[in-house]
């Protein structure tokens, strides 16, 4: 597909004509920059430390990457980076930000609550005394039908120095309804301060998707339900599941999120996929030597409507692994 690198000069110019702030709030409506072409992806930097991705006039994603340690409150808001997902109209968030049930659950995010380095254990899930900090954008690319973002994110210890360097890549492609987001996630994690053990448990570690907090606050009719690739799967026991789907209701509509685990990911991966408030994801336990790199790959497919049949989900997973 035709792609074009977007220079920051374009983004700064676009900010002057954008009529909204960033996406830090739970719900945020907005429109694309004036003159946006149909079916063309574009990135727009915002002055509040967010970067929006548009598909034509529809906002698709928001990368939340500000870091402000000036007060306890601002540090709490900015101690990790993550991606928000907008609904099929680009008007409301379907993922959760800070606050609500479990404030540290934010959009699409990654972390481990037991990261061992130099004989010490650090919590990069609840972010106790540590931070994930956006350092630089390595690439912003967009064009007809697809877009890509690569960012450097430093995982900093209590001393503020980087213990690990992450190269986080997000690739988005145009998708037909009922789908409205197809996102490929790749994280390359390199310890620079010593050997590392990424550990914890499926409830508090791994690559996760968290639905909007209204799912947690709502009644039984909106709560999350899960579908697995086979009948009889027990996610607390069965490992290396190829995919898991979650369905929930938000703003009077049903949504389905398909979370796919690439077969090249570490073996022994366990899915947390049973909480009705809408957080689920894949947890690998991995040791990484200093200056070596761990690569993790996942795909997120989001669609409007009730949960499709298992066979349809399996076909989407097969499309994923054939493409990689």
C-alpha cells in the first residue's frame, strides 16, 4: 500500500487548526484536521502529550505519552504510556484511562508486576516507584489504508535511570465493517542494566486490553464475556492459547475484541480472560540477558456487534499468522 512519512512540521501545523484537546479524558469527541482526505490515515500531535491517529475523519487511536512528575497527581496520571481505542465513529473511547476500577489499567498496555533486576524486584504493573517514559518517536508513517508508529520507551527504576529500553511498534490497517480496528503490536524489550526476569501472574502482567470503566460500573447486561478457540478451555490452566475474544456492551452497543497471540511468542503464555469488568491479555514469563532483546507480537481486532462464531475468529487468527 502507498505510505508516506509524516514530518513533525506537518503535525505542528495541524495542531493549530485542530479544535480539541487530547484524549486523556474518558470520553472525547473531535474531528479530523480540515481537508483530511477520505480513507487516508494521518497522525496528529496534540499539545497535551498525546498523538492521535485518524482514518479519514474518524479518530482511531490515541497514544498517551506525556510524563509530568511535578506533583503526585500528575505523576500518577503519566507514569506509563498506553494506547486508547475510539469507537466505530471516532467519537467516544471504548478503553479506560486513569482512575476508575484499578487506575493502573489503561487502554492497551504492557507491564509486569514482578520484574527482577540485580537481585531487586520492581513493579511495572502498578508502577510503584517506577515509570515507563516516552523518549522519542522513531517513526510516524501513514497513507492509503495503513499507518505505523514506532516509539522508544524507557522503563526507569526508582533512581530515574533506564533499566530497560523498549521499542514499541503499532501498525494499523484499514478494515471492513463490522470491524473498525486492526492493530499489530510489537514490543522489543532490551535490558541495559543487567539480566532481567519478567514475572508475575496473569492478573498483573503481560500485554493487556482494558475496556472502558463503564463496563465495570454497569450491570450484568454490559459485563464482559469470553470465547476461546475450543470448547472446554480453562484459561487458568491451559497455556499458549492462540486467541481469546471478549464481548461487552458500552453506550448501548455491543463490541467484540479479538486478542491474538503470535506463535513465535514465548511458550508457557497464560491468558487472563475471565474478569467481567473487561480486562484481558497474555502473560509470558521470560528471562532476558543484558543487552539481548525479547520480541513480543500480538494482534488486536475490534468490531461492532455480538460475538461472531468461533470459526470466524479462527479464520482471522489464521490470516494473522500467515501474514507474519
